């Protein structure tokens, strides 16, 4: 009422507000309560009214009433409650106002034929009754509310259910659109007498007003070429020789090329608020999905993104990586990741299966910093030197996994003390490897043939394995020069199939080294031998470690100079100067048009005969 007045007449608003205020004032002064309004007509399952006044000690009672047969009036209010099909609730909306709410506690669905369920409406007029709500103090009624309920049953689908599929019949025997007026899925369309969703009770409401013609499911009258239509009075001159004799079910609306199907509809857009479902269990990890911490944040480790190191890069499940980050230090680091405490690294990580694990951190102290410090500025005075302790030099994570979850995480952090002489170029290393049990996954280099650009797979007999003949994978390496190019600081890189490469490193020698030529020759030979310790090379890109036929022996050849010369105090002869690695491969087959390449032989040849001398 207030809303309607608000829309049409501002002056009426004033009168209405004054009236309500008077009611409030009257109820307060006389310490009584009143219902506003005191009479309602309910056409739906929910109805509400306001109880105004001093409602602190008020209790509400609900009962059904009926008018007197003689006088036609309703009896006085009563505080005796009785059981009804309505739920009565109250809500405090102010100091002197209570909202009284009644909700029908039954279904308004129309009962089907021969249905035994009692929670439905046997007739279209489902509810017809008068309710009385009494506001009582103790056992004395103070005010009453009359509600005339007249509610009709709802036309809901007779076969409502969770199955949302549409069955299209075989059109050889039934038309594609036998009932074009059936426009609403799983609901009865008014005046559509062919709608299968309409119950017998629904059809009684409009059976005398069915939609006519084909749209209403009534096939048009039989054509004049049907023999059953013709009569002797109006038959054309070609009848009965050229008429068609066919049953009424065989009509032009039938199709001959579609044999039926079952279609599941796709949900379309709507403007209703989505129904919020209960929280679902935590999703399992799959390959490539980010790992999350217990507070639903990404678990991060420094990584390279677009060639640059990012300190907070998310870690992907089952994705191994190994990166290096170069930092120029002029002052001691104070923040992550170069300066961290073990407790900061002991994060709680979600397992992906409803639990969590804590990162197990262990520290290692690095005494040789040559592989981490590549260059320094000019030596500064002792007063200008800075000593940085517990600097993080490397972080190696191991993720133990099983199925779609993580079972354990360990971190080995390498720390060291760095002395800054003006500035230091620091190379830090970060890695993550996933282990199923204690086994590290080894990537293949092809399937089955080698792919160009993938590492050549080598191996050596695993003497620690109980399975005799098992071959442990290794790599054939070249020098990877960094910074000063010295052999002591250089790293190694694997040779790649189908790609030629040349590399080397520098070995500083002094006059004293030339007086110990045998030791110098052994040093150079050991440096070259350390590049490759394997004895076998895999023929294909996915070898079986237990199948010997998948591997061939590596041929090691040492070529000495034909000219024999003796060492002197200033020169050494027979130094192994070069190591040549030759790979012979050929195309053995084609798989879907892609050539499959195999390695037939691999030779590592060391050439000695180099002269090292010092003329100074």
C-alpha cells in the first residue's frame, strides 16, 4: 500500500505516514498491539503483516476458523493454537514493530491420475481456508489478524525429473513436429492439447479451446487424392483409377531420411542468480598446474621468464627446471632470495589431495665459491671490504609425488660468505626436480628416432643395480665457457643430436708446470676424460636400460704424434690438445612421413702431440 501511494500521490504519502505514526503513538500510549493490516487475502504460499506496539511479551497463535452458519461472522480471537499447514515466524524490524510471516508448508503441484502421494493438490483450487493469527499476552488475546487463503495449484511438468534430454522419434513412423504448439520444455502449454506434458487435470481446463490445425497437432484434412476422401457425388473423372489408398497415419509430414536421435540440450544464458553449491573438494594436481600454499597463494621459486630471472615465479606440477641468475652485488643483500631464514622457506604446501606438507629445509656451507663468483672489481682497501654472511648461493628443491598429489618436499640450500671488494658478479642456481619414489624422470630424445636438437643419450653399466645388464643414463659433454673461460670454472653442456659444435677452455700453466711434463699431461688428459665417462651410446631416442641391443659401444681412440720428441726444461711434448667426437647416424624408417634417425656409431678421438713451451 505504501509503495502504491508513493508512486502516485506525494500528498497521500504524508497522510499515510501520519496515519502510521498515529498508530504507533496510540499503541504505545495504551500499551496495546494492533495488526497492520488486520485482514489479508492470500493468493500465494507466502503472506506477511506488521504487528505494531509493545511486542516484548507478545506470543503468536495460529488456527483455522470458519464463519458461523447462522450469523456468518468469525468468533472472537483465541490463544489456543492448533496444527495447520502453515509455518508461522516473526522478525523484529524495530523497537515497536514485528513482521509476521506465514509460509505454506506443502506442495502446490497438481496430483496426477491415480497418484497416491498426499503432498499434492487433488483439485485445481488447492487451498481455500480462513486463518486467524492472535497476538496474546499470557492467555489473553490482544489483537487478531484474519487471512483469507485462496490458492490454485501450479501447472508443473507431469514427468518432471533430472533427465533433461529430448528424444526425437523415428520420422518414418512419426512426424518430426507432431505437436508444434509444445513450446515449453517439460511444462504444459495452455490450449496445446497434444502436449504430452499436460496431465488429464490440465487438459480439463482448456480441452474445449484447443488450438486448431497443424499447429495444434491436428493434421490437416486428408488430401483429395486419398481414396477415402472421394465419394461418388464429387469424384473427379480419374477416380478411382488414380487415387491413393493409405492409412491416415501415413501423411505428408513424415520424413524418410532421419531415424531419430536423443539430444541433450546445452544450457543457455539467463538472468537469474546462480544457485550456490556446496564447497567442492580440492582439485587434484595435474601436469602443469600451479602448486598452491596452504593460504591459496602460488608456491614460488626464482625462475627465468622471457630470459630474465623472476624471484617469484610459480612452480608447475611435474615440471623440472634448472636455472641460473646473475646478480651484480655492491652491497650485502638484505632480502629474498639471496638473504632468507630457514623458517621463511618452511612453507606449508597443499598436497592436492586435501592435506598439506611442510618444506623440509637443510643448509650446506660452500667453501669453494669459484663456481658462484665469476668476476670481481679491482681489489679495494681493507677498510672498504664488506663481508656478507649466509648468502644464498643455490636452492635445490625435490618434490616427491604419487598419483595426483605431493607427498614430500625437501630443499637443500647452499649458503656461503662473500667478501665484496667493490663489486661481485654472483651466479646463483635454482632447481626443482620431481621424484616418484626416489627415481628421477629422464626425458627421452625422440620416439623412437632421435630428434634434432635433443641430447645424445649415453650410458654406463649400473654396478649398483641388482638387475645385471641395466644401463644408467649419462651425457656426453662439451665445455661451456663462462666468464674467464678457465677450465676450473667452466661448466659443461651435452652434445645435441644433429648439431655441430666447438668449444674449449683455458688452462693456465707456469714455468714450474713445464718442469713436470708428466703431471701436466695427466692433468690435461683427466680434464678431457671428465667430459665423457660413458661407455655406451643409445641407438634411439627412447632406449630401454635393460635391452642391450638398444645400445652400442663408444669407440675411444688416442692418436699420438708420429714424431717423438723429448721434453726439456722449457717445453713439454705429447699434450692432448683436441678431443673430437664423431657421430654416425642414418634414417632407418619413416613414421607418418617423419624420418626416424638412429645412431650407428660414436667415436671419441683424442689428438696428442701438442708442444707447450715458455720462452720467457
